């Protein structure tokens, strides 16, 4: 067996269908020890950092990232100087500016970031967020013409625009300049904008391609402030950009970009700002989500973010950006409550759609444990704004790429796909478009969107099965859960949680540590909330700990918990702190389980 495949507790196949392996390879043991000793850190922190490839010399900088050290010269990004100059011109001339954003959290936060910066100069930009169903992603010619006709002489697109050739041309023809601030992948051809600032454009050598759109906007505003100072503005008269890092942190976490380099500094510093709760919109959402204790990445990704996204999925797409720009608590509370209600409606719709999708998938799988390599579920009455969530749930549940497609009365389907590590879903979609199976489609390795005619659904299923069977089967066989260590229920203490938090914040590119409770018994289990399974685990030393497996009802792990039969289990999960009405309790968030081998 290879070093990378060292089994943890001898688990070849868990209840969830995965191999368990050591996150820390033997060769990195010395690095983990050196990190702990040289920096005075607990051993577990050294192990976590070393397992994620952090060198001993870089450990302190990783744990305490500095914006000063990690912030690049904004001019390193292609087209930054003309973008900053055009924005500075608009500020000095007091032009009418419009901001066109995407309908997700990154788009809303980016639009709010630009709007709050301009508001410091007394400018009130028009914000335009497209309707997901009626307009689709990105600027469209009609919307750009309308903004120009309303008086905008500069339109700034955020989290979109890099591929919007016709829309930018329409704005130019209507008399408005366009500055694009984006981060999405693109080809060699760019729209005829005054500037296209995108670290992922092919001629950009800045090395900042991991930034979300809000990170790109922040760097642009740094460049604008520098340009205004060059023109004679005093630093004291310019906006405090550090005070806006709460928006950058929110977007960085919710857009699931890697928490490395500058992104890590944005989140660490942004969480410090966010915990001050100075943004009325964020403050209102945190209260509605009943967040107690310091706000962390989990709260942003799973409680705040989904509420902002709800407007773009099933309601008014502009609600999120408007909420994040509000200064009055009373106004923010009204909008936050609307988003909260929309999120509850979205959850109900998602539960119904997911049940139907899983029933369809179960029929496809039949008695086989293999089944199709890529799942494709489709219905006529599904809401197209939620298909991405359904695809993600299917991918998580069945461990293979998945598509969910909502067909309209016209027979045209809007679909979304999510992939597993190692399988390029965007390439598969582009190949299907080239073969004429899809009306259109695109995306990247882990996610893709498609438009398909109903009569081609069977052909599309056959196409993905032919193209994906061998590679997906290989990837599923190699799928492994990386484990950082073992602990007993008695060892799950507040002190352990604090040590684990020292290595945070966690997110994409720096996953939360997964620990195993070996040989623990289930003493109680019940379904709570929307299909979650809550349980109590007891160790051989007699100590017990509360645990929860999210969305586990009906899954193999959930059934094993609820059955409570059999002997002790190895239980893998992440350690969380549950705060409620002044109480703090340690809880294990279950991610997998395995039968013990005596």
C-alpha cells in the first residue's frame, strides 16, 4: 500500500462507502513536530498544518496572515491602471455610475462593496442584478442600454462581464463606458470594455486567480484610492477600505474559493470586522439566523449566505445587494425578513425536489451499487433556481457527478451539474455542446450549467455514460476520507476545540479537521429538523458526547444511527461548539462511520 493510502483503523470501506486514510503522511510527521515545537503550538495544530502541506517556516504566517505582506500591487493585474483611472475620473466628475452584478453572494457583496465605496463620495450608483429565470447570468444588451438611457456614463460589472461581448457593445453604443471586474475563466477574446480586470484572463500574470470577485473589487478600490491620492486627495478624505473587509470575507467564504494566500488574510481580517456587526444588513441576518457567539466561516457559508442567495434563487435578485448597502437598521430588518422567508420557502421547495430526484435516482441505480457514472435527474415542475442545490445534494449522497434539470412548458430544460474531485464536468458539458446534444452549456471542473431540449435528454444520458464510466469508477474507488486523528468522547472538550480553532479558519483548500471516535456506541438517535439525525455516542470509558449528521435521514449513515443495532462503531466527524442561551457544548458533526473489526 502506498504512503498516501495508509488506512486509518483498517477501514477499507466505511458505512458511507469510503476508504479511511491518514491525512498526515509518515514523511510529514517530522514537519508537524517542528511546527509545534518552533512556534509553541499544540501537537494537534502542528499535525493539521503539516497534513495540509504547510511548511514549518510558513506556519506562523499561515496562522496570522498579514494583508500588508500578502497584498499585491494592484497594478500587477492586467488592465488595473485604466480601470482605476476611469473610476477616479467618474468620482471627480460626479458622473452617474451603475453597478451590474451577479445574483449570488459574491455578486451581491461585490456590488455592495463598490456602492459603499462610492457612497463615501456622495455618489449613489444604480445597482442592477439580473433575474435568474428571465435574464440569466451576466449583463444582457437590453439591461445595459436601459442603464445608459437612465443616465449612467460608466457601468461597472462585478462578478460577471468577461464574456459579455454583445452587452458591452450595447452599452458603448448607448454612450456608456464599461469596466469589468470579474474572476471567471475566459477565452482569449474579451469584450470591448474600457478595462477588463480579471486575474483569470489568459494574459494576466498576477497569480491572483484564486480571488473571488469581491477580492478583485477590493484590489481595484485600493488602486482607485491610490490614483485619487496621486491626483491630490488627502488620505483622510478617502473611504476606510479595511472597514469593508466584512463584505470581502463573506464573499470569499460563500464563493468557496481556496483559503490560501490573500484570501486567507481577507477572511481572517474580515471576520474581525464582521464580528463588530457594523453592517446593518449582516447584523439583521445574523439575528434572524440565531447566531450566537463569534461569527465564523460556518455561519457565513451555511446560515448567512443561503439567506442572501434566496432572493436570487426564487425571489427578487436585488434583495441581497440592497440589504448589504443599507445604513438604517429598520430598513435592513425589513429586507432581511423577506430574505429569511424566501429562504424558508426555498428549503421547502428543495426538500420536495430532492425527494423526487432521489426517487428517480434510486430507480436508475436499482439493486446495483454502481449504476450510471453521472446521475441525471429531471422534472417538468422543478424550480430552475434550485437545480444547482439538488445536483449538489445528489453528488454528496451518491458520491458521483450529478445533474438536475428543470423543464419548462416549452420543452426546454435549465440544468445544473456538480462534480467530484478529479472529474472535469465543464469539459464534459463543452463536448456535449460540440456534439449538438445541448442548446448551450459551460462551466468549470466542479460545476456546470446547461440548456437542453427535452427530446435530447436520453441522448445526453447516453453520452455522459459513455464518456464518464471508466474515469468516474476509478475516482470513486480511490475516494478516501482523510482523517487527522482519534479522540474519545471524554477527550472532546472545549480546550480541544480551542486548539483546533488555532489552525483555522477552515474552508476550501484548508478543510476542517476530521477526527475519529473509535469504538463508540449509539445510545440514542432521532430525526430532527429537515432530515438531520441527532445522536448520543458513548465511549468505552463511559463518557458521552452529542452528535449530529446533517441531511442523513435515509442515507446509510442515518439508517445505521437510527437502527442503533449492532456493536460499537468508529465515528468520524468535525468538532463544533454549540452555543445557546449562554451555554457552550461540544458536539461532533458526523461525516462518516465504520463498523469495527474485532
